[in-house]
């Protein structure tokens, strides 16, 4: 007897009957396309059906997907109906990809994926049908409906012409084992287009231009998957890595497209961490958000802190990473954001940071202090430190705590400095505007659905108050830097750029990745008279492209060095006076 036509009958409960000849002669077959239907949900939800198809992917173990995929061998030629189906089953059956199966179960929808559950019979014919050829899918999708029409089918994922398939984010990699890919890097809409209708349209396009690449499992991975895609610096998967076409089964998960690879995913070019450009003899000015650097009571106690480290050991790891980044950047002036607002005494966070920085390298850094014990009433504050071998302060630091800086936006800090090499005086003003979270329900600071999210009016008022304050004080050669919590095309950034200052960065540069979309929240604005003096501009991608588990908070993946020292990338300019 030809073994290819031996039916492998499996009894899955006490009432299930053995099916002969793969079950095709014993049951009426409902085509997969009929089960899928032309709408978002199956028209047969809740019904028991018998269907058949070729196994295209099998991950039946409990630590995998607890099921397998089948695809019709006789498509109905209706482009609006999918030919693929997921069968939920943890029973270990002796069949493989490429085998033909007949299965009976109940139709259901789970997380927007059509499935067959409560399987009562399953028959398999080894190698009875050829494996379907993958359908080429080019990102971005033409529509959401296109995803639905290819649900559970074997596909080859490629980028559109002129683009590379690119890792755009990996926030869920440690917990859920998947990362996002897109055709080219995804940018936050208001980074590259105007807020309003253009931003909403870009948001729609971005949603069509992303697919989750899964590790074929529904459980938290013991180790980070996709090791073949990691960089050399610390074995981390970085956003920006480009990919070869991905072959796998396209699925849906809560409104997002997902692919279960059936072949190994292969990198085309692995994104490696950047290092700062050569400084030469230029004066370097840098902005760096250090992500809630809190030191407890300054004497190994007071942990967990309000916004930062949970223990003294964690604080030491955090500080070590930040110091590594500061040493690597080697700026003559640093503007810092999100330092604990606990003054300038020996037990304060900024003093301990500077002490560690001075121990780690030869340049003596000094804190620019205002005539105040602390900056405003927020838990965090901005800070400014400088290398006294290269620059000297002219007077004390200045701040303003009125208007929008009374609450919301942190008070800015300005220090007039003199370059010891040229004698040129200039002013560095460090800023940290109100964030986009904690939306009010209504009013001008509510989310206006224009791509700028919450508190945009507060940030715009902060920009106006900042410019007015700088002009009133007649600060020489002002350089405005910091975390403005506004992307390149948003109102606060454009306001500053339209009132005598130049943004040294371009729209395609970024310092932050959120929801797999890159953008610049951190900016450097220079007085237009300094335009010819700026020789280098760099957003150093230590952090935004790195997975969160490589931060100081996770001891398993922690490594000393600048990478994932924060969630924002530092940015610097080199100036030749």
C-alpha cells in the first residue's frame, strides 16, 4: 500500500470518530475561504465545520503557538477571501509542514484572528499536497482589508521599491518575543509632516507600513530571540537594522499585522552603535536627557526613589552608564535634563554625577549654579556643567520660574560662558518642556488629534516665554538646547525657528523612538549669527535604537558603557568661533 495515502486517524475525545482516507470521504468539506468570508470576522463563528488544507506552519507545543496553520490547495480565486486558517491544537501529531490534513472543530475569532478550536478529529496524509507558493506582500499594505484577505496565508514580506525592510522597533521583544519591521524607518508623523490633516494621513500610512515579526511563541522568551540579528557591541537587536525578505505566515493580532517566520530571518545590514565624531579643537556643546537620575538621600539610602533607581546598586549602574556616555562625548558644555531636583549640596544627584565624571577622565567639570537652592518645585530639573579648562563662566547662572515655567515646563537654566581659546562669549540655555502625557479632558492642552498630543499649548507658551526672556536679558550668542518634548514640525519647535534661531538638525534626524516611530524631541537652536560657526551636528544613537532591557534596570543584560544609558539620544554641536 502506498504510504502517502495512509490516513493517520487521531482520536481527540471519547466521541470523535476515526476518519478514513484523510477524512475527505467521511465528511463534507467546508473550504477555508468560506470559513474566512469576505468580512473582518468569519460568517461561521460558533459553528462546527470540517475543512482541509496543506500544513504551512506547525508550532503545537505549549511554549510555542499551541497550534498549526493550513492553507487551501484549491483556492476559490476570490481575492477578498483568505485561503489560510489557524488550528488551535496542543496535541502532538505526527505530521509535518507540507502534509495534507482534514480537521474538524469550531470556528472562532481570537484577537482578530480566525481560528479553528475544540478540534474533534484530525487526519493527515504525509506529503499529499505541494506546499503553496508564498504570496509576495509589499509594505506598506494597500489597505487594512489587504491584510485581512491574506490572513493566515504563506507570504514573502518585502519593502517597496527604493526602500529596505527595516527594524523599526523592538519594545515588546523581551516580554513577547516580537519586533516591528517596516519599509524604511518609521518616523513620528509630526516629525516629518505638518500637524493636522497631514499628520493624520501619515499616521494612517505608518499603520499600514508595519508588521510584527514573531518568534513563533505566545509565551515570554527565556532568552532574547533572533540572536542572528544582534549588533557586536552588546549583542542587542537595534532599530535601523535592514532585513532580507521574510518568508512566513501573515496573521492578525489586535489590529496589527504579524508574521510567523517559516524560514530563518536574515539581516542584510546590522545597525551598529555610533560613536561621536572627532572633536578636534572645536568647542563642543551637548544636550543629554539622563532619564531620572535620582540618588536617594545621597548616602546609599532612600531607595526606591520617586522616579529613578529602585536600589543603590541600580543607581550605581545608572550613573556608570551616564558617565560612560559623558566621557565618550567629551563635550565642553553639557546641558542635562531629568536630574533629581535636590539642590547643589554634596549629597545631591548632580554633584555626585560630576564627582564621578571628574574621576573618570582628566577634564575638571563644574556645575553652573543659579542663585537658588533648587530649580522650581518639580521632582526633576535641568542642569548645566562645563569644562573649566576650556570655558569660564561670566557671572552666575540665570533662571525663570514665572508663567509656563511655574508648573509644567521645568524652569530653564542659562549660563554665559567665555571660550578661553577665542575669547568669544556665548550663552547656553538648557530647557525641558512639558511632556505629552497625562492629558486633560478638555481645553487647549487636551489632545487636539493633530499629531502633537497633549499639552501642546503649554509647550508653545513655554517657547514664547523662553524667547522673550532670552531677548530681555540680551544674552550673547545664545544656544537653546534640551528636551523640548516637541517633534521637528510641531508648533513649539517652529515658533523658536521662526524667532531668530536656527534648528541645527534636519527632519530625518531623531533622538527618541516611541511606538516604533523615530523622531527628535531633543534639539539645539543657535542664534542665527552662529550659523557659520557650527562645524558638526550629531545625534548619537546610543539609546533610542537599543532594547530597553539593556538599561541599568535589568541586571541580566547590563553592560558598562554608554549604550542604553537613557531613553533619549544625546545631541551635540561643534563650534569654531
